[in-house]
C-alpha cells in the first residue's frame, strides 16, 4: 500500500457523507455510533439484532456495559488510538452471553459540531471463536499428552529433521531439544552397524508404511539399548506434514524374554531327562517283573494238582500284585507322556461298540468277577462310528471302569452307549460304589489326588486315573460330567463331540 492510500485510510470519515448509509434500515452491517465518552448515540437494526439489545435500553449508555475487549486491548487504548485518526480492530465479547465479535472502530468527523463521533462496525465470529477455543483446548491437551507420555515421541519434518521431542525421549536418549532441533534423527541415534536397517526403515516410512520393529539405538553417551520403534507419516490434504516416531525402551523385556527362553529350554531338558528316567525305570521294573510272573505261572501249572488251597491262594496274590505294579507303571508313563507333550493322537474312524467297548468289557470282566461283580453293557444305538483317537478313548473307558470296579463292593456296574438329543454319542459308566464327596469333586481331576490319603486309606491307587481321563478327554475334544452321592454310587458321562 502506498503512502497516499495510507493517508486516505487514516483520515476520519465525514459524518454527513455516511450518515444516510449508517441510518438506513436496509444496511446489512451491524453499526453503532458512539460519542467520545463511548456512550451509544445510535445503533442500527442489524447491530441491535446480533447483540440482542434494544435502542431504548442502550442509548446514552456506555458501550463498555455491553461489550468487553480482550486482554491485549482496552477502550482506553481505543481513545488514544483514535486521536491519531487510526482505524482500530479488536475482538469483542458480549458481556451477558457467550457471543464474540470482530469490531472495527473509526472516527467520524462532524463539520457542524465540535465533538467527533466513533463508528463501530461489528461482525459476529461466535462460531469461529468457539471452534478456535475448542481446538486450542484439544491442542493443549495433545501437547500435554505428548510431553508427558510414558514413551519417547519425536516429531520430524518431511526431511526427517527433528522438530519436537517429549520428556521421555530426553530421558531415554539424553538429549535436549535445543541440542538436536533441525538435525536428522537417524544420524544421531542409529549405531553405525544399523545404518542399513535405518535406511530401509526410512524408505518404508516414506513410502506410507506404518512400521513397528524391535532394534538397538544409541544414547548421547554412546551406550546402546533395546528399543521398540513405531513410526508413521502424517498427511494433510495429500501433503506430508511430518513423521511421528515412538520409542519404547524394551531392555528389561528382552532380559525377561531371554530368561523365559532359558527357563523353557532348561524345563524341556529336565522333562526329557524325567521321561527318559521313567521309561528306563519302567523297563528295569517290567522286565524282571514279567520274568517273575511268567515263572510263577509256570510253577503254578506244574504244582497246581499237588499243593494245598492255601498255596494256590498265594499264586493268586502274586498275580494280583504283579498286575497292580504293571498298572501303576502304565499310569505313570501315560501321565509323563501327556505332561511332556510327547503323545501324538492319531484320529481314525472307529466303531465305539466293536472296536473299543466290547473288548474292554471282555478284559475287565475278569477283574470284576474276582469281586463277585459283573459289568452290564448295552449298546443302545446302531453303527456308532466316529472319527477319534482310539487309544485316548480306550484309556478313558478303562480308567473309569477300573475305578468303578475298585470302589464297588456290592451291587452292579453298568456301561451304556447311546445318542443324546443333540445327536452326540454318550458313554455312561455307573456303579453302586462308595460315591464321591461334594468337597472332593472339585479336585478329583488333579494328579495324585485321592479322597483318602496316607497308609491307612481304604483303597490302593496312585490318584492318576481321573486326571488321565480328563487329559484324554481334552485331547479328543470330549466333555465329561459326573453325578455322585456319597454311599450311593457314581455315574460318569462322556459326551463325544
């Protein structure tokens, strides 16, 4: 703007020239006339409408009763400025409501009177002001969040030069903003042997990829540490404004991970040693035991017709004791195999009736007869073929039937195979034995748990049977339910999915 134009703008308007425009009821500008004491002389319709005032209320009143200025400007400054014939703009606020204006003040020269007037033109900016205030609050919140975030944050320009860092970045790397502002971040914190990795990282981020990786970076004091880096670029209207890089110190996490891996490897080594030890012990026990039992059976056959009944009973005791040892070894080996993850199930089409239940009933009926019991088995469905791991399902049934025989002194043991209302095969094993107490039901699947413990317990066993049943059920995806009453009996239901 040239000096002539400046001089024209600095001169006061003549009242006679603009009075018709000011007083026109059709004027879209919100206009108010003040005297030098800032008292309202006139306000047009538009002014009264946007300020929600009336001329009767305001005429002769000081404008400061209705409008207030911001901190950087007050009406005292206005009078001084207008004495120099300047046009003054200021943000104004309605004293009675949350309403904001942009006001332009200028002097009006009256030729017929000594006193000059002040022209005030208002433009409402309430919506704009509220948006700005909201954005200011959000910006302040965001700045506080970034500044006090528990992770290191760096904001870079489009050339990867540092613009802003937060407190945690300073704590993590040892730099203050004035030391590194405007410098390229990769050159400051990347160890020399990670330069190629850093170049690739920059390339990926520049290409629009959001990157997260664990790596190593160096501090101001040249020490290095493990860090997780997350980076992305920020767009505004398709233009790259900046890059945001997040840093998290994962030194402790890496130490813990190493310890976990070390512990896991040691655990696997010990587990393998345990499995090998159990297998070896099993072999060392089984081999001589089988010899003893075979020899005893041979002696029994030779002497059976020449010895008295008491000696014959001893042969039965030896056979029963040998079978008990073999059963215990089998349980321990199975539990060891399952806990070590060494068992690999093989699923195949299996006829539950012919391939599993009939054979088990035939084998365990001998054990039941020794206690004057029988196993009442009924298949209540046709062609019960499913895809399952035969060994796992067999072990479930064997352990449940073995327990039913062990804990039943009189009455009966029944085994049923049927389909439920959901078209699923159910295997039900019930007995009239001693039952299980409500207190023990919640812990009966724990390894080595028995309702009675110690040397005075009424029944022998390792406490592994039901634990194995539960584990084998998990392997084949079966569910198990139990109904029991102490002194009445127990019913287990295996639902095959």
